[in-house]
């Protein structure tokens, strides 16, 4: 029995199959989801041929040291920003042997939100070798910490799937 809901597992299986068919390996760079995307993908048996690695870069220092997000970028824009999500996606791709990355940074709550960056705001970015970095913001609202994190996992799978065409 999996800790993940069946529909999410089905989406993960479909994503892995699409990546496998295109010979694409995936790397994750996760902050507010704390590794849930990597955990979901590796819940599927045989995922090791697609999942290259995952970074949980919860702290700002981890973002800078593990995947090369410039500290001044975090200082200027904040950890929850389009610029940082894009740098996370680019840095994870550069630090790995993968061809496709997804990055997630947001405010899961219940605290930590502000007027500009409310609870439920999550920034995503995907990077693919030889392609432009794409970003996406989701405003889930104050659904509760677990619900925001699971919603972010669903969105991340969708963005990765879209990149695979």
C-alpha cells in the first residue's frame, strides 16, 4: 500500500513512461514539498532508470550550496520567487546528469505568508537541456500545509509531463 493517492500514482507512472520513452532522466529541486515529488516518483518500481536524483533544498543555504542558487538572488527576490525557482531548476540540471528538472519553492503554511507572498503561493520552474527555462506560479490559498504540498506535487507532475510533450 502506498502513502500516495492512487490517481497521483497513476500520473507518476505515466510521467515515468513518457520520460523512459524519450530517454530523459529527471532531477528534482524541492523546497516546500520537502522531497515529495522525488518520493512519489521513486514509489514506482523501476523508476531508477528515469529518476536521476532529487535535492531537498529547504534552507536558503542549501539552495546556494547544493544547486548554486546565488545568495544575492535569494536576498533580492526572496526564496519564494520566480527568479529563485528558475535558478533552482537550472542549478539542479547543471549539478546532475539529468536532462529535465523541476523546481518548487513556496509558502505551505500555516505561517510564513505575507501580503506579497501569501500562504499557498508556490513557484515552479522546469529546465530541459537545450531549451528555455519555464516558470509557473500557483496560488492554492490557505488549504492547510499538507494540501498545499500535495497540490504542488500534482502541479509539478503536470509541468514535467508538459515538457515531455
